[in-house]
C-alpha cells in the first residue's frame, strides 16, 4: 500500500541532514535546517513543513523565500534564484529545496537598459521607422521609470510620423513572449540589454477589401487532382465568384453551388487568408483542387458516400487484388471466383458477404465467414484458423474471407502449457525464488484448470515463504498486456508455451 505523508515524516524524524547544494550564508543554512527539523516533528504533511521553513526564513532574513518538499525518488524541480540564495538538503527519503526569488522592479530594468546599445534582431519596416523608433525609445528610457509610458510614447511617435495602427510591446527577455500576425513590412524586434522591444503594425483589412485586392491577381493552382476540364471550369467559376461577392462565406457558397450544378456530385469549398489558413479533409478520388489569388486561398473538393450498390457495381468491373492470403492456392482461386461472380448478383454488402460465405461452406466445408465493405471505412480484427485467411480488394470494395478458429478453454490451454519448456523473459528474483516460482507454476497447472486458481496458489505460496505483498497474473500471452511497478529484486516474467505468467512484489514506497 502507499505510505501517507504523515508516515514518511514520522520515519525521518531522527534522520540527519545531508546538505547537497548550498550557496546561502551559514546563518540562513542553520535557520533552514533547524526550522526543517522542528517542522518535521510537528507537521503531518509536506505542505505544512514547507510553509514552516519558508516562514522562518522570511521572518529571519526578509525577501521572497520559497520552499519545496518531496519524496526523493519522485523529486525534480527547476527554479531561478539569486547567486547566494539556494539550498538543497536531504533528510532520509525527503528532499528539501529552499531558494529566494523575487521580481526585478521595472525601474531597475529600465535603468540598466539606458546604457545598452540597441540590438536589432529583426527589421521589416519602411525606411525611417527603425531610426525613429530607436531614437524615441532611448529618449523615453531616460524619462520614465515604468514600461507602459515608454511603449506608449514610441507607439504614438511612429503612428504620427508614418500613419497606420502601430503597436508596441516591452518586457524582460526571460519573461517575454509574443505571438502575433503583423502586416507585411511592419515588424521591428530589438533589445536593450535584457529589455525586449517589439514594434509592429497589425493587419486590419476587412474581407471586402481583401477580396477587392485579389480580383486582378493571376490564380496560382497549388495542387489539383481533378480532370483538366473540371480545373478550367473551377477557375472560371472562382473568378466569377470573387468578382460578384464581398465576403468569404458568399464566395465559398457561390463556388460550391456552381460547381455542383455544372460538374455534378457533392462539391465543397473553403475560403480563407493564406497566412491564417489550414484545413484537413478526406476528398473523393480525383476531386481536390487548391488555388491562391494573392493572399486568399481557396480549396474545392468533392465529398459524399457512394451507395453500396454503386461500390459493388464498380467493383464488378475490377480484377481482384490479393492483399494477403494464407489459404491454399485452390481455396484462394475458388474464393476469388465465387466473390467475382456474386458481385454481379447483389447490391448491398450484407447479402454479398452472405452469398460468398454460403458458397465457400458448400465447396470447402463449414466455418467460413466473409466481411465486405468500403476500403477507406474498413477495419477488422478476427481470430482465424491456420491456412484460412484471404484479404482482397475489387477497386474500393474490401473483402475478407476467413475460417474462424475455435477458442480453447482455460483447462485446455493449461494442459498444453504443462508440456512446454519454461522460457524466462525477464527476472530480478534470486535463483532459488525463480526455481520455486517455475516449479510451483508447473505443479499448479497439474492441480487446477483455471488461470485465477493457478495465480492465487502461486501468490499465497510466495507470501508465506518470503513475506511482503506479491501479485501474480496468468494469461494467454497474445491476449494480455501488463504494466507494473515492482519492487527491486521482485519480478519474474516467464512463458509456458502460449501462457504468460508475471510474478512481482509490489513497490510500496509511495505516498
């Protein structure tokens, strides 16, 4: 079972401190260790211990102190601290991290930035913008002790001189990040020491303005799987829709309706800004086209499910494609012939599969099954007899023909396992424990006919002999999966033919 935090604290109350890392003064270290020992003796959870240590350091030395307490084997942390403000110590199985943190005042950041040379990282702005922005920034650094008025002053000066809706971001580099979409030729990124500056002009065009701007653009066909005649018709229809509509939705609807009426089928259309556009679709074969007009991206594609009758009718004109087969050649040939013949007699998948199933049972004996469906919407998992699997396609029609295997009972599987040579896959047991487990399992196979009874008997034997919390699982290997956390030197995985046995001692050092 899991140890509680109270149990762990009671176990380490007599433990000595092991200082792992320390950059603090001797006075801080002594206060931290003494308050930790006292807190371990008076608290029943880690949070209470951490709070007591933190409070003692804040009272004694001021500043913003932090404390983290956790079980050593499950402990990891990443923190930022001052050069002389970090202590890491261990009491038994518990690890403590104490450090002093705090935000640098904006006035200090600005004072440091005043003496720094600007470092321009990215500049994609019109002539004169960079020079004015950096000059205004340096002047504003000398006048203000807060970031907001500096950003406001730079933004206002650039907007006044060059027009447009300019924006300004300021922040400390280690605490700064931005994700934005600027207008073309309107982005400047620069640093003054640790102070990061981003100046940009936001894209604000309306859909009507964007559509008006691309009406005279030459179309670029990025990708197309449609026939040449359909592609020409799609371009004509798209150009007409762009000329007659002022919103993306209206353009998409006009293209969809015209393509559907002109070319037939169920056409779809999406319209968006290229730099802010993405789509994931499953188009029908030979019915996808992607085109760009300036900054506007348009995708047209045909979607819609064919009826079973259409799929079968198309399949009847196709030759069989054998994907995988374990059947004998004569059985495979007979199955393909019967399937091909039945395609001409049916218009739905169920009756087609039933007819193939009955044909094979008459010709090859009982037990044969058949599955039929559209390939892109098809998947199955079955248990088959040896030399009795045929996976084939007729165009888009996917068909699986197989003879079902009979599942053995647990007692039959156990009887077979008794005669198998044990194969140890992995173990951390002693040789004596391993031999006891294997011989005991073989003995239990002779006395029991259910996996659960075998597992219970082995488990009880190991608990009686070695103590602790042991667990056992017994199952058919191909139908089982295990993920366990065993104690050290307490794990065995062994195969008896197709039967897998896992024996492990439970890991109990949890909280």
